[in-house]
C-alpha cells in the first residue's frame, strides 16, 4: 500500500465522519434543553456523534495497528481463556447488537471445551471483522452459520454466509493490499478495507491462520484456525503477558466495534 493512497483513504474516511459530527453538534446546540421532545432529540444526536467519533477513532487505530504490524512493533497481551465461553459470549453480544438487521446467527459448538492462550482484544477483533463482513453481505432473514471445532492442536471457528463468494485472487487482496477501491468484487468490505487484512495479521501473530474456504460454492466461508497454547517465553519481538484469567467484560467493546461496520 502506498503512503499516498493510505493518506487519501484515511482523509476520506475522517472527512466523512466529521461531516456527520459537526452538523449534528450544531443542531443539538440549537435545541431547548427544557423541552422534553428536544431532550429526546439530543439523546439521538449524542448517539450519532458518538458513533461517528468512534468510527474516526477506529479508522486511526486501524492505520496505527497496520503500521505497527509492518514495523514489527505490535504488542501482544496473552491470557489463558476458555475458548467455548469466549466465542459463545462474543457471538451472543453480536447477535443482540444485530437485531435491527434481522440476520440470524446460528452458533454450534462441541460439548467439551479447551483452554487456549490468546490475545483477547485482538482475537475479538478478528471474529468481529469476519462476522461483521458476513452480516454486511447477507440479506435480511438469512442465516449465518458459525461453528466452533476442536482439532488436536488447534481450535477452528468457521463463519459461512450466503453472500457473494470470494475467489482466491480477491482473498489475497483483502488479506494484504487492503484498500477497498482496489478490489473488484460484488462483496462489500466496508471502511477503507483494512479490517480483514488486520484480522489476518492478528491471527498470524498468534501462530494462527485466517483464510477463505474456496470450496464453498454457495456463498463465503471464513475459517479461523488458532492454536490452543502459546509458549509465553517465545519471542517474536513482541511483549507477551499471560495473566491467570480471561476478562469477559467486553460488551461495551463489542458494541463500539460493531458500530464501526454500520450494521
């Protein structure tokens, strides 16, 4: 990705968000705070401003993350995590936040569970990116199938939708070039197209893999493959911290992250 292209795309995204924030703030300032109807309008305006502000923040953070990945300076924060609980709760939050889109999330998981060392925040973003992309490309009333499977050395999360398929050439672009305007595909990728590329790198940095199953003929299937355990002393040039527990209080992070995808 050329720096000039990156700057142009970031500028467009930030300009678009600011074009919503500033007029909305001006409208809110003109309302009578003593009027009940105006109070309700102000609440709606605050939601709009909050969402657009988060979009700006996420755009900047995505760019910073991508730069850190390129320069091998991204810090990793590993915790010991119950994979089934982690995936189940995250998908439940996505399902709750997605009510208005009327796309159904069907989640299946094994009866047993496994423990894995993961960077919780980055793994959340991987899963949010692939499920959000499926939601963006799925018609109302349709179902997205999400399955968690346990293999001998890896846990695997598969996300299947009935949207436009991704061929091998497009897959290479969305996982590397990551500029939406350069991708010729009927599938929508949202934002400036960095999300899936960052998700791909977040998986790779945890010795995992994010790919597209090209054998899926009736839509698109993302496959996330992650190892159960990480050697916390193994060095890749990143800081690795391994607390004894996994923090599942991520409801607010999920809501904010989903707002970035305009679901």
